[in-house]
C-alpha cells in the first residue's frame, strides 16, 4: 500500500481492460498502481491534479486535469505526459 | 447483508488532511473556452471521442482531446457546480452528473437534454457517482447534505435507496471497479480527504 503521499485523493480511474491498473490524481501529481492499489508510483503527470480518466477505447490514453483547468494527456499509460491545454 | 452504515471501507493509501490545492481561476485560456475555475471531474465517454469535465462553473465537453471546450447547457439555464460525472460503460450518449446544488442529472442524448434523477436521494449535494461496469443500471451516489450517505439505484437513477454512511472523510471521487469480492459483488473505491478507500459493494 505504499508509494502515495499522505494527502487528499482528488481523482481516481481504472483501466477497464485490466482493473489492477489504477490511477489517482493528487496535489503531488498523478500516481499509478499495477496491483489494484497495493503499491503506487509517480507518473510524472501534472501537480495539483484534480481528476484523471482512462479512455475506454484506448486504455493507454490517460487524461488528467489540474485544479485550475490545465489538461494533460499520456498515450502510454502514464509514461510520458504532454500538456494539451 | 450488513446494516445501513456498516460498510467496511478499508483504507488503502493516504490519510491525514492537508491544505486544499490552489483554486486559481484560469488566466489566458483559449478565447473560445470559458474558465473552469475549480475542476472536480473528468471522464471519457464510452465511445472514446468525447471528454467531459465537471467544474465549479459547469459542465464542459471537448471533442478534440481536451484542446478546446464548450459549455454544456443544463436545466434551467443554470451553471451547476458539477462535482462528479459517471459515463455509461457501453452507451456513449448516456451520462450522469452529480452537482453541488441540484442532485443528479441524467442525459441519454449526449447532453442535449438533462433530467433530474433524485427520487429517494436524501440531499442535493452529490460528491460521488459510480456506475457498475457489469450492471450499468446499478449506480452508487455519495450525498453530503441533509441525509448524507451512500445511496444505490438499480434502475438507472430513477430511484435511490440509502445503503451506507459512506467512507470517512470528504469524498472526492467514487468508482465501481470490476474486481470480484467473492461475495457476489465488486469493489467500490472512494478517493477521500483521508486517502483512498475500498469497500465491497454488497451493503
């Protein structure tokens, strides 16, 4: 259950094709788990993350929104993130 | 079957309250896109082509991967404070929005029209909405005001019944996850001010 900062979990998303893969959006960024939440790793997604979602048609495509409205996208399941807005 | 309020919300991660993230209004955003102010929710619908964003200033949709956004009109011409969005897992045009002041709103035509879906809900401040990926007629809603708690609908939001107190701490997001509990249900995950929690959904 390690790997996450001690703070509010603002957003949460699951890969619908592999429900062990989860993402959370937090003030410290976007974190990813590959074991249904037991352990987590930072993804390099944006800080002040308010929400995160997985595209069900392309599960490697993950979007995150910051509290102030910036939108980021990863096309490799959180490996690399690019700002789209 | 547990009694109401006896849900077992195991703390997976997190804990402890920290200061909220900044709520700065957007500055210098694209001219065509209104400011969101504080973002609460983001989902991709079942078709994979539309992003939906819930914010303090309303509900917004992007059809170009998040580059530009258009405000979605909601009942009464109000710009509801949209706290949570649940997308139907197989019907791209069916979505639910949980709001701070008007309960649950439902659309079955990709946001052209919305109908209230509040019968049986104990309040109108909805901070979490989860749709069961296996049985999409089943939803859970986390209500914060009046008869606060966790509510369940088994008829696509037509009626709701209170089933649990919900997780400790302010709920930020709720999701049904297709991981079998071994008791006939699946797990309900909640992102809260006190970390990430999960509970079997057989309340």
